[in-house]
C-alpha cells in the first residue's frame, strides 16, 4: 500500500498549501484552486497529469468550481465555472475558474474549451503530456474487463476541495479524468454544478464516485440544501446512504458548512480525506470511512 501512503502524504501537502494560503488571509477560491492544482499535477491522482484513459486510450477530463462570496452588504453572490471533456490543459480546474470569471457561461466543453484556454492565457499541452506509463498500463489491463462488462468501476483518486475563508466566502472544486474506459465524449458529475460540486450560502460540497449516479441524485446540491439544521457529518452520511447506496452506486462527499464545520462520508472501496481546521490550527488525515451499505 505504498501508493496509498504516498497519496496520503501528497494530499496532506496539498491541503497544507491551501491552509497556509487561508491563514495568510487568502480567499477560499484560491485555497481550493492551489490545493486541487497540486493534486492535478501529482501523477498518482486521477486528475490532470495521470488521469485515467477512456475507451480509445486517451484523456478527457472534467472539472468544476463554484464560489459563494459575500458582497459589501453581506448578500451572497454565487458563481460557477466548469469544463468538460478537455484533453489539452494540465490544470482543468484553473480553466473552469477562467470560464467562471471571464465568460458569461458556466460550462465549456472539448475543443471550444481549448480555444478559450488559449484566449485566457492558459497554456495548452499535448494530450500525451498528460498520459503516464502507469495510466497506459492500467488502460491495457482494463480493456479486457471493459469489453466483457460494458462498463468499468469508478477509478479512485478524483480530487476535490472545499474551503471557507475568514470573510465567510465558501468555495468548492472537483477535478477528474473520469471513469476508466468511458466512451469518448462522456461527461461525468465532476463537470456538473449541483452534481459533483455545489456551493450556496449554507456551505459547499465536492463529490467523487460513480458519476452517472451522482448526476441523477444531484448529490452535492441535495447535500448542501440539507445543511439547514444538520451537521455536515450527518448530511454527508445521509447523502451517501440515502442517495447513493440505494442505487448501489459507490461514492463519497466532502462538505464544509458556513460555520466551518467539516463532514465527509463514502461507501467506496477507498477515499482519503485531509482536513484543516483553522480554529484549532491543525490538520489530520483520515483513512477511508466505511459505511454500512443499505442493500
Ligand atoms: N465522479 C467521477 C466521474 O464519474 C469519477 C470519480 O470520482 O472517481 O467522472
């Protein structure tokens, strides 16, 4: 399980970067972006470089980001950006943020997203630059399984982050290479606001797992809506147990509410979560939490 230990260390390092930024007065949005970018650049995660490959052996990545910022009068302003099926950017979440900040749209896909990236000053890379030898090997091994079953399980290591800053602004972001062996053009929950990422004045959430089930459940939106009167921990557990488990779907969610309380839960084979609690100025990592599945 060396890989898992290495991933844990990488996760901690990434969260520490976001936490340092928050401690220095940085915004929740910047904290989410630096944390996710660090994980996108780490080849051990299924996002950015090292993403899993689709059925034709290439990379198509999804990412989304959403933020709730307080205006001068304290009013909540919500914005979101997303990219779907992109294959030529190293940091899809950064591109999603550019869509949010520099266009009148919420989501751009494929070649249009690449064209926009160039305009936004985000360097394009070759798709080969994102494909690691390990991803290629795994793709070959999975091809057989995929042909037999017609689908493939979600790959671990999609990345996401949720943060609240000292001004009470809340941001969440998610980035992934998606499900291995997916049909080219398939877009999962990580690109879909309300499914893989959601933020409101109540809090923010980011999800991982079987994208189709997460989209059908509107998982993050449902979870954030449920924050009224419930702790993020119980919301996370209920979201997984009532929205995903009955569909026999694997997945997980991380949530931060407007009081900076943290919650997470999953029913997947593995999910690592790193948390930083600024009230106590400490961080910790948590091994996968197994929930009893409802069958
Ligand atoms: N949710 C992602 C997708 O379906 C995959 C994952 O989180 O592992 O694209």
